[in-house]
C-alpha cells in the first residue's frame, strides 16, 4: 500500500497543515505557533511541494484522506 500523503511532513508542518485545515489565516497560524508569517509561508510551500498540490483546498483534502 502507498504511504499516507502526510507521512513525509515534519511534525511542525503537520501542525501548520492542521491549523490550515481548521480555516486559520496565515497570520493566525503564525501567532498561535509563535512564528513569523514568512516562516508560515515557507512551511506552506514545503507542504504543497511534499503533497504535490497547488492550493489550500487540495492540501486540506489530502490531509483529511491521510
């Protein structure tokens, strides 16, 4: 069987993706995790690349399928 799509994500990337899936804005994610918005953007880009998606909706869909 293929690996779950989120297995390659780091624990922090999983945190960011979970908050994204809950509908939080990048600024809200940054505030909650004590990060800068720029850092959150870097995590989001990495998540999209690892999940091979191009949008928040696609990333969240893969998150819920994992």
